[in-house]
């Protein structure tokens, strides 16, 4: 098991999820059960899967859940781009979220690679 509070990637993923909630707070009401919900679920899935993997007993299990978190991060990336193209997110805010997401994806990859050894 890995100590969750020591995982920088988990803290960054929680920060990103919080930022996504803030960014989607002003989406139109008609998107509540559409894109708003989908983006938020993807954003919450990333730190949640990191946490679940950290609580498992083997590095192989942890790596598996990091892979799931990575998939959710790419889903979130796609949804942010869609929201920006629909003009639900301005270019500056979407760029900031995408930059943070890119950093998180790189951290995830490096952590997965470190678990191979």
C-alpha cells in the first residue's frame, strides 16, 4: 500500500477536480445532466482511481488503477475541448485546465514506469 497523503499526483488530481467544478459552475442549466455531469465525473474519477490503486496491496494493482485514472484524464481532456468549442469555457480557462491535465498525465506515466522496477 502507498500512503495517499504522500502522493503528489493525488493532490494535483484533487486540485484539478476542484478547478473543473469551478469552471463548470456557470455552464447552462440544460447541460446539468449532459456535459457538466460528464466532465465532473471524469474529473472526480482521476483522483478516485489513484486513491483506490494506492490502497491496493501490490504495485501491479496500483499500476492498473493508475491506467484507469489515465483513461479518465484523456476523457476529461476531450470533454474540456468540446466545452471550449461550444464556447462553454473560454480559451484561457480551457488552456489552463488542459495544461494542468497534461502535467498530471505525465506524472501518471512516470509513476506507472516507476512501478515496473
